C-alpha cells in the first residue's frame, strides 16, 4: 500500500547553536511558519526541542500519527501499485545556484538517466528538517550508484549551511537558495519546510512530501523508481 503525502509545516523558530546568531527564515517562510506551526502542534503535538537522536526518533512517531485521511492530497491522485503519481509533471531543472563553496552549479547537472533524485528543501533553523538528515545520509550511502540527494537550503548563508553540513556529515550536495524564491515557486507552492520531491530517472516529480517523513517511506518510494 502506498504512502500518501503528508501535510506541510515549518517550525518557524530558529534553533541554531546556543550563543551563536542564526539567520531567521525568509519573509515567505516566516509568514507561513506561524500558521503552519500552530496547526501542526494542534494536530500532531510535536515537540521541537532538538537533539540528533531524539529528533530522528520523533520522525517515525510523527509520521505514524498522521492519519491517511488527513495526509491525502486530493490534488495529486495516485494509481494503486504505481511508483509515480498519476499526474506527475516534469521537474524544473532550469536554475543555476551556488554551492557551499560559492561555485555556480546548474541544477540540470544532476539529471542522470541512471539515478533517482531526491530534492529536499530545508534550513538550519528547522528542527524537523534536521531530524531527516541522518536518514538521508544513510540512503545516499546505501544507494549512491542509483540515487542523488540534493539539499536545498532555503535561506541560510554559505557559512552556516557549511557548518551544519560538516556537523551532520552530509554526504550529498548542498545548494543555497537565499534570495531565490523562484526555485521554491517552481516546485511549490511550498507552505513550509521540510519539503521533499522525489524525481524519477526520466525527470518526473513522482512523489512529494510536505512535512517530515520517515526514512522507510523515502526508501520505499526511491527504490520503486530505480
């Protein structure tokens, strides 16, 4: 039975290293964060006091708490047994972004007929985003010949994103989206983060997750497209 998409939400509260200034979310994300956080807390009651091990465990519990009725996305009909949404559309690769070293990188350079792509919108101030990272690291290592994960940091500076990438041992490319809401709009509307898009080898956005999801769900959907 297929896993259905989950409702999106954002923590909306900076959670950087104590004593160190952390950039807040972009204006769009900050606006959506207030309402989204309130709804998420009422519906799922997720505590956002972060520690790597605790947050990772909460991802599984949170995903399990979302009922099928609440997580169904009527705008994305699905066919039983299919690995791709019935209305899957081509991914938009027409962007050039900077990586953690300030180099210009064409998003299209990650297109590969032999690899599935997982595009993850995240930020260092987002607790649930950080909870997903260990699972992404494991998936990238396990399926490195058939999978490319791209971390799209929505509004962090290169310095801060680079620090977190090192801290979490992120083994996949990180692109910087500060001031680039055009990318979010192309894949959205994205009402909060994390938001993840699984792109098939032929370039279709086959799965969307607006909100956190457990590693097992991502793995099942990725493997189905390999």
